[in-house]
C-alpha cells in the first residue's frame, strides 16, 4: 500500500511538471507576442503558442520525460474546457444589442452556411475524415483557434487533427487581416466604416485578426468588427451542443449511438457566463483580469496542442485540409461581403 501511495504521488508530481513545462512555453509565447514586430502583425499569444509548441514537438519532443505527458494531455483537455467557459466574460448581451439585427443575422448566416458547405465539401468532395473536416470548418465559420480547441473534446478527436485545423486558421486569418484593410483603403470595398467593421467581424477567423483588420481603418470600424466577431463567438455554445448531439448520435461508421448522447456542459456553462457577465456584477478590473488569465490558459492549450502535433502526422493527412481551408476562405469573404450588404440594407 505504501508503494502504491508513493507511486501515485510520483505520478501527480510528474503531471505537475508537465503542466509547468507547458506554462513556461505559454509565458514565452506571451512575451514574444508583445514584441513590437509580432504585435504589428496582429499575432495573438495563441498563435505564437502553437508555433512554439509545434517547433518543440517536431525537434526535441523525444527528449521530454514520458512521465510528463499526462500534464500535456491535461492542458489540451480539462484545462481547455475551463478556458472556454471563462471565454464567456468577453461578451455581454448588451454587445449584441449594439450591432442590432444586421450583425446578428450576419453572424448566424455566415456560421450556418459555412458549416454546411465546409463539412459537405470536406467529407464528400475531398474525402476527408469527419473530425478534420469539421474542425477545419468550425475554425473558419465561428471563431478560429478557440472554436477548434472547444470542438476537439466534443468530437473526441486526436490532437494532431486540431493542430492541422488551427494551422489553416492561422494562414488564412493572417492573409485576411492584411487583405481587407488594403481593399477598403484602395476603394475596392465600397462601404462606410461601420459596415466595413461588421464585414470584418463577420468574415475573419480569429478575434485578434478581426481586431487588427478593423482598427487599421478606424476606431469605429474596430469597434463594430469586435462586436460582430463576438456574436460569432457566442454562437460557439449552441454549435457545440448541436454538434455533440449529432456526432454522438451517429458514429463515424454510421452506427446508431443515440443512447450515448453527451451534452458538452462546458459549452452550456459558456453561455451561462455570458448571461452572468451581462449583469456586470463583477468590477470591470476583475473582468479584465479574468480575460487576461483566460488568454494565458488558452495559450497554454495551444502550446500543448503544438507539442502533440508532428510533421509526420500532418503528411499522412495530405493536402485536403489546405484545399478545404482555401475554399472556405474564399467562401466566407464572398458570402460575408454579400450578406453584410444585404442585411445592412434590409434590417
């Protein structure tokens, strides 16, 4: 019994070592993201984190003690769920009212159509597996890396598939961040700053990229870009609940799994936090502190995800995710533009 107790304590200590190891990577990613050059590119700590983790995972990963792996896994699973719940402190119901019906209609239409088009093309046309197709699609349609990380435990997917999806979000989100302000300033996008901000928030993948692309034009555009984008973030919870029901009901081999439906309660709790935050019961400084902490926790999950993603695994997947992400990039920008013009004129 004494040996068992000692062994359990050793496992616990080694797991904490793994978590602390990921924490050090997240601290480094945070500091790097604050550098003037990196900040000018609009790269968030999450993006820097997965880059650092991926660099380590494909070079020195074999040198890491095997006993630390549970700490890495913890950072990609339980810690992730908690971070997603806390992400709800970034949005209130009042934010939704500010952009009005056009912003809500834009966000919902982009998500619904992109999820349908992306999943159908990925699984039917490109022959991708269910998880990779859905993760790539939800990253493009909802809120980038955060949506992919939140969907991974719902699908019970492998970590390297999330890494593939996040990589596509990083690539095309960065392209859009530079492209949209250029198109607006050059006169290609004929719309006022408010409408442009809604277009940015309704079409760009990452929150950080939306902030950068909107603020590069004006403060007004930046404000509407953030609010519209956060409406899409709010839709993450119902999307995950529906996805969890569908994918648990029907397994990958088509067999009926209706008795094993599991509700992703962390997604429901995310919605509850949004509602709670709407009453502004907590001091503003405390909410800011929570948001800073949450970004750090999400950065930890991205670092851990990168550590679990290897180039050898990516090669096995093939070019299909890039093809799908390219199609969705064009689709979201094209449909998002038309939807923005339509809803701002009609609503």
